[in-house]
């Protein structure tokens, strides 16, 4: 019952099914994320922790859309590796904690995840440490 994509992923995808999915930020601070959406997808929306990550682009079959909160970039890539900047295609209010900010950081703990199930995606959370660096002395 899973989805099969032409990429050599080290894991399998499953259909959205029913129920709630969760994502965990094990850190103590809000963390940036990289969301990769695999095509085909038309104006994909992923909701994580109550924030809508919505980009008004079409992702072709075998293509992907990458929303990278670490460097605040949004790119759509086709099956041939050609990339296009999609930063201007963000939808919603682009302000921290607005509920529609494309680079909203993930709050600590478990956060609900939802989407319409018509595409596959992955989320990478970059845990942030609040401790300052060590100094020799």
C-alpha cells in the first residue's frame, strides 16, 4: 500500500491513511527544517505544528520542491536536475508565528503533521543547541 518513487530512497513511503502523524523536535529551542516535497504535486501544502507551508508551484513527476529553513531558500527541481527559484511563490503572511510562514521553525516536542496524501515528502529537523561554544583557557 505504499508509494514507489524512481529515487533510490533508503526507506519506503506509506499512504497517508487516516489518523494523525507527528514530528518531534527533541531540542529545547525552535529548530529550522528542510521540507522536500516529491512530485507530482500541484500547489502542495504541508501543515506542521499548526503552520501551513504552502508554495504556489507545480512539481513535475520525478521532480521535487525544497523549502530550506536553514538558508531560507525555496527551489523547485525538475526530473533533469534543473532548478528554479520559487521564493516569490510563497503563500500566506510571511512573518514568524503568523501560521503561514514558509520558514517557521519547529517548536520543541511533538507536533502534528497533515497533508492531503497526494504526494510524498520528508522533513529534516536541524536541532539547535543553546549552549555557547567551549573555549580553551
